[in-house]
C-alpha cells in the first residue's frame, strides 16, 4: 500500500483536505477503473481533472502531490495515496458496501491485480499505436526535464526508482518509436492472459466466481481498451466477450469508458489508414 509520507509531498495544502478527492484523467485506464469503483460504492467524491495531453501531470503543483506524476491520485482525509490498485483496494476497505474483495480471497485478488498491473506498459504500447495518432515523442525533452526535476523524487521517504523507469520509457519511445516486434510481444502477453480469463469465465459468471469484484473491474478496463485498438475479443475469447458485454451496458461502467466524438473520429480514421496499409493490430500481431 503506497500512502505517501508528509516528507514526500511538497504541495502541502492537500494535507488539510477532508473527504474523498480524486486526481484523474477521463481517458486514463487506471482512472476509469477507480471511478467505476467509486460509482459502484456510491461514494461522494470531488473530481480534480488532470489533462495528460497538456502535461498537467508534470506541473510543479501535481508533482508536489504525486512525485511519480501519475493518475489517479487519491486524497482521503488528508492522506495521499498513489497506485491505482492500492487505491481501489483501500476504497474497498474504507467503503465496504458492496464488498469487491471476496472475504478470504485477499491473496488471490492481490495476485490478479498484480498480474494486471504487470501488463500496464503493454497496454500503453498497443494503445499509443492503435487508438488515435500520436507524435513519435509524446513527451518532449523539455517536459521530461521538468518531470525529472519536479517533486520530491521520494516515495515512502526513499528515492523512487519508478519515476526513473517512467522517464526511461518515454525517452525510449521518442528514440525508437513502437516497432512491430514490440506490438507482437505485448499482444501475445494479453492473449495468454485473456485465454486464462476465458477459461475462468467458462466456469463462473465473474472472474473470482459468482460475485463481481475488483478483478472484474480491472480486467474490464483492459478488455475495453484492447477492443478499442482492434483486438478481436469476440472471435478469440467468446466467454470473455460474453462477460464483458453486459458490464459495458451498466451505467457505472458505461459513462467512464465513453469516448468523446472527436477522439472516436480520430481513432476510426487511424484504423482506416491502418487497414489500407495492412497494419492493423490483427495484421501486425498475427491475431
């Protein structure tokens, strides 16, 4: 559980905030997951939108709240919590109705969420190529310099290696772009994970059995994003698709994954160009 120490936080005013405050971005997969949990629990929360395309997450103020510069970030009665799976697990403990971690299955849940988190860079890799077009260097050298210098640079009082790993990721993307080989590797990882989920869902209505859980919410977001990229979930993983379809109709889920019309248009145009060039996700990954 990553609750920041006061020494990690430079934007000090948040330490006095009461209630539930969420720093988030509408299109962020981790933010979507967190908002769905808040919706299902009926929690009264205050939104603090962070515009990722404009680089607001790399501002001095936001890096003073979350030294990693990532969303979502939760401020709960003056406590600052980072990392989405830690946040949703905390929310389930603090607001236990409905319960989203089955009693006695805490270790199983932690493993499922850890595996989901291990695929986050794979999701980013596929998304950046197969949703709307993006520049080769999504974060400029100047933005990364601000990122490197901003915030305390510490998490739980120690120098944070995660921030250096994020900077290295963006520098590598600017240098190398997203090659076909990287897409094949990431798509293969998702395919193996989806095959395992498909087996689970052939035997039960939800990923952990009969009860909707945090695992369903987390993997729902990944399935939705991969489908937006053109991954053929219905053809390759029919049980997974049958599980996904009614969830996306529920208002608690639907409003959080809604795609603005202008972004949908950009995605559709990107897919048309990729089909014409024989470079869709299905083509490149051999799906």
